[in-house]
């Protein structure tokens, strides 16, 4: 009789070594996660981390996914904050150009430099939102 057949007869769990079913404590999981994140941050691959820590690649992947998600979320938050700052600066600049345009129209025809400045602010805003990329793709596919 093969070993696998013997293990599967009756209550096979009593024949399996208990070490295979050791559940990590919360402290062990936290430490494992910290170590995996540290090695990943140093540039180790998941396979190298698994070998170094004597765990499976699946275990490394399980513990590294939340790390990558947090890293991605933090990066996106940083980018969102930078975009918000740039848009705010452009809005303030556009308001200054508009006020200067209005002041210049009181003395006669408005100064075209201020209108050009407002146009440039609109161009920058469109670039930030990626509207020109979409327009150029559309132009390329249609023409």
C-alpha cells in the first residue's frame, strides 16, 4: 500500500505531522511581514526572499501584496497632492492674468499678452488632465 493511500484512509489528519499545520501568531505574522518588506525594499525577488526566510514563494507573495498596495496608495496620494498644488498655482496665475486683462481693457483694447497667458494656463491644465494625449490619439486614428 502506498503512503498516500495509507494517509487517506480514515482520519488522515492524525497521521500528518502537526508541524505542517502550525499557525503563526499575530506577532510572528507581523515580524514575517516586516522582514519580507525589508528584503523586498532592498531589491530581493520573491524567490530570493522565500529561500532566505525558508518559506514558500506563495507565503512571500501573500505577505508582500499588502505592502505593494500601501506603497501604491501612498504614491497615488503623493501624486494627487502634487497635481492639486499645480492646479491651484495655475488657477492663481490665470486669475492674475484675467485681472491684468481687465485692467488693460479700461485703457483701450486689452493687452494680448494677458490673453496669451490665460491661454497658456488652460493648456497646462489640459496637459495635467491628459486631454491632449487623448486628442492626439484620436487624430492619429482618424487620419
